[in-house]
C-alpha cells in the first residue's frame, strides 16, 4: 500500500518530506491539503489528520507522523536512506536538521509567506527586512560550510541536504539569489542532478497559479 503524504505545493516543509520520498524511490501518493481555504485550521483536520494543524503529515499503514524532520528520520530508520554512514555523521545530520528548522527554514518560510501570500497592503516591511537580515546570516553559514564540499554531511546526500534545500527551489521572491552564494548554487545543482529530483510545484499538488 502506498504511503500518503498530506501536503500542498506551496509548503516548503512538505517539499522536504516529498523530496525524500521521491528520491528514495518509495511508493507514495500526495493528498492535497487546502491550506489557503483553512483546511488545516478546521476541527476535522485537527481531529483526523494532525492535532497541530500543520503539514506535512505522513501516513504509512498504522504510522502517522507530522513535522518534516521526524518524517525524514522515520523514512531513514524504516527504509534506509539519507541518514549518514557513521554515528558521527548521523549526529551531524541531526545538527543541521535542527539548525535548519530553527534558523533557516523558519525564517525563509515566514519571509516568503509575508512577501507573496499576504495582500500587498498588509505586508510588514520592517518584519520582512529583519527576517531577510537573519536569512543573510544563515546563507553565509551554509555557503561557508559548503566550501569544498558536495554535500552538507559526508560524501552523499542526507537529510541535512533535503531539509536545508526545502525553500531554496521556490520561484517566489523572498530575498534569496543563489547566484550570490556560489557554494550554495553548486550544492543546489548537485541536488537537482539527483535521479528523481523535481521542483516543488512539479512534485506536489497546489500552486499559486491555482488561485490566480
């Protein structure tokens, strides 16, 4: 039976889980969540899908999981992909997943939302500028780490790569120009070259075009 991933195309955290599933060649299907019409805030969604009211949610037989990092780790533990080869590498993967969730994707996701999915008159310029400053510092950390490296941890792609790239393949403007960060740009090209790679709107249902 195919795994189900509750997701929507605009969600960078959903993309992390969907990309892990796709690159691992696992049998899965997307269940579109109508986030922009409030589905995740409904009592039914919170009772039947995820009490936290978030995406993504993975359903694998009797297992139901939320939070992209937990889903990625479950796929690694269960199906054996993207986890690192040694105990030291596994800890390093976890370190980058936690860094991404706290310092990188959290800022990128919020900034992209404020700049693209709010009505223009409601976009808080000072908040956006502050977030972009935080993001610039994070880009610098990642770009420096990738100097001389093909992957964030070890010699092959891991969950560290799949989590940190989550928002960087989206076309919407949020202050990231990959040409300004040569090591990040090279690393993203490495990910794009993996068999099975797809951009977010090609991998999951839902895009801004649906609401145009």
